[in-house]
C-alpha cells in the first residue's frame, strides 16, 4: 500500500503545520525489513493489528522520533 499524498497534505492543512512528525512516525517510514513488511501487511488487513502495533510502536520506539535524521525518502 502506498502513502496517500492527498490525505497527508489535507492533514497538514488542518493541523496548520508541515513539521513532518506524522511522516517520521508513520509505519510506512519504518525500515524495509521483513518484520516491518509483516507489520504493514497486518495493519492493512486487521483493525486489531492497527491498535496492537500502534501500542507496540509507542512502547518500542517511543512517542517521539529517536533522531532528527530524516528518512531516506525525504531527501531531495
């Protein structure tokens, strides 16, 4: 599943910011490992998986980005 750019832009307009926190915490910006591919596959198919992996993401990664380094897909 690809990121819906229109939804992202709409969220930015409503939030009144383009700070990028949503991009750095988005499950689609995580590394492209087998584990993260499974998580993305699961959250596309299960409401329970969305809640569970969101909780797990907050628990393992924290509620804030670990670094200020931009994901590779943000580099121009």
